[in-house]
C-alpha cells in the first residue's frame, strides 16, 4: 500500500455533499497534502480513496478557523491520479487543505524549540513504541507507532525512519496504514534470507497487530527495502483463540536456527505466548509464560562475552526481565525477575539481524513536547550485555559508542576537587551534553548531580535515585556515571549501565548547567569528562 502521512499539496477538483457526508476530490499534481489542525476541534473519520479502493482511514481535527498547526501526507505515489477524501459530515475547514511540493513548516523542521537534537522524533504527529527494528542492506530500520495527524495517541500507523549509524536518521513515508482489519499496533520485522515465506529471497517481512474488534496478528512484506509493503491476503495469521481476552498483541519474531524455523513471542493473558512457523504465515502455539505485560522480547546473550555461557532474556514493556533457557518452543526461567531501566522509557525493542551480532535496543521515551506539532521521542540506542555481578548475572544497558560522532568541545575535569570541578562546570553552557564520570564518596555521604538547579541523580551507599543498586565492590562508594542531556530529556547510566534512568528536563531553576553536590570535601573525582554535542539533524 503506497500511502504516506504528513503534509501534501493537491489540486481540488470538486467538493460536494451527500446528506451530511462531505466529499472532496483532488487531482494529484504535487508531493504533499497539507491539513490544517485545531487542537480543540472534534475529530472526524476521514476515508482516503482512489476510485473504488479504500486506501486508509484516520480521524482528523480539521481546523474550521485559524489552525494551531499543520500536518501532511505524502501523495507523490498518486501523481496524475484522483484521490477522494470523504468526511461523515460537513467540514468548514476542508477548503484549507492544499497541495504543495513542501509541507507546511518544513523550513523550521528540527529547529523547533522543544525538538530533541540527538533523539529521534517524527516530523509531525505522535510517536510511541518502536516497531520492526531490523538491519537490512546497510540500513537500520526504525518503524514506530505513529499518529500522523496530531500530537496525541490515535490513528495507529507504522511510521518509518532509516539510519546508517543509529545516530543520524532520515524519516521516510509511513509504512503500514489502518485497514478494514484494524489500526496498526506494534510488531517486529525480519529478513527472510532463504525465502521461507515464498515472497522472495531477502524479503523484509513485518509481523504486526491489527487492532479491530479483537487484536489479531498480521503479516506484510516488502521487496524494496521497506519503502512499500504488501499486506498478506490471508491476514490475520494468528487469532486470539486460547484465552477469553481481546488483549493479544505485539509479536516479536526471530529465526531459531537449531530448529530451522521462526519463533514468535507476543503478549496475551498477562504473560508471553510462544509460537513457531516454517513460513511466517502459519503459526503454531507452543507455550505460555505468565508475569509480563505488553511488547514482548526474547533474545540470547553471552555472559561476560563468553560464547560457552549463553542465556536467553525474556522481557516486556516495563523493562523487567527473566534469564533462562529456550528450546525454540518454551522458555524456562532460571533467574529473575529483575529490572535495568526506570523512569520515562517504555516498550523497548531490540534489533534483528545486526551486522556485528550486537544486541542494540531502542525504547520509547515518554517525554512530552508541549505546544509542538510533534510529541514523544525515542531513547538513544543502547547496547545490551549480560555480566556477572556479586548478586548474580544481570542485564546492562549502555549508550552505543556512535554518540562520539556528535562530540564537539571536550572538557577534562578529572582529578579536580568538587569545588574546582563545579567552577569549571559553571563555565559550560547548558545544552546538549555527554558526561562520563567516576565519583567516589570518601565519607559515605550521598553524591548528587544537578542540572540547571534540578536534581537529576542521587547516589547513596546502596541506592541510586532511591532504587537499590548494590555496589560492584562492597565496602567502596564508587559510582560510574554516564549522562546524555538533550533539550527535553536526560538519560543516566549508572554502574556501567546496571541501572538506567530516563527523565524529562525540568524547567530551569538556575542559568548554570551541571553541578556536583554533597559533602564536597569528601568527593573524589577519579574521572569527569564533559563533551558538548552538536545536533544530529
């Protein structure tokens, strides 16, 4: 289906009413259709049609008077053809919809006051869960839950962006649109290298939830590197037949090599259900693991990079996880339940098919962008590893090294006293920052870090931000800290990523930026590197 969401330009042919229904036709001559949106306007369901074919449908707040902002849809695939928009009742603002080769506000894109500068956010509209994370033909694909028509949750569509390095992103047209089965909820993507599906060798195959009267699992495939998808005519391929609940969603598919088949885990009945398939179309239920909610994940990691010590990780939206064994059909827990990430990260997913085999994760950053024509963001990509600790094997999450591509000015404050460091920190303007530190409390007192007068971290004897985080070496009070500060968010990675906190940047209370607080005379700064960052856009 080749239909895109954002701003578009069209030539209006006719506007006519049939009872309360309003229809407007456009002869497509330009790239975008631009839609005027008002935040307080009632939503109307708009059906997009070409001839007798329904392309998709959405609910849209078409502004009757002065719009609060504009959104757009890319209709370049229909140049020379006629599209028809059908509204269920009269729409005063329909005449404001126009065609153009630029979308409204394009000249200020990525320069908006609350636009994250090194975290992905969609050009317009709402985004939440990352979907379909897969590497293919030199590109990291990021699909995501997207409302193209307003910065609130609705119209669930799969947005799409690609990157060569997981830092610099190019947003493409939306990939999957609502249809008669339902709106497009979360899912995953794989590369069908051996053509098990019959859709072609190397097909990019997306498995997703369609949210209709019930939640069902559907499949679509692409032969042009994800630019367009064809939905399988036999959808849905998995129906909620085992449990008396409509909740059955978020399929994560991977190839299980020992059994030469596809494995799928998804959320249903307050836990994770496991399925198998030979062809990505016909699925068999295998087992169920209770105790998880939404956005299932399952992957294997080596403990301390030792390929002889492998464990499987089962996790879900909140970031809680279990460690255990998996035979392609059933997960057997051995350790858990534990948690690595806290605060404003949810529904994280990891990449399939990475070229170096690393387990890279991106989470949804639940950070508001108030007053903007876009809302929410993705957390910065991290690498996941399993490591032995004094308490047993735990999952660690650290920013990928590619963040260094954005480094500009470097400030080395290692070895200074806290007072000396704070004086130097006061000379660094607040903004985009990457901080790497190793701090020690010689007196046992807590160490805190503030940013613009707001507390972003407190590290105590066995807690970080009031979450129990045991010391790697009992008897010492040394804290390894890494901070990523963007315009609207701060991500903190502590004890090499054993505990991760994501939070919004609060309204400044001071004009200065970073400050280290506590019993400053007893704070030993083993390492303190501050890097100013440039925008990824």
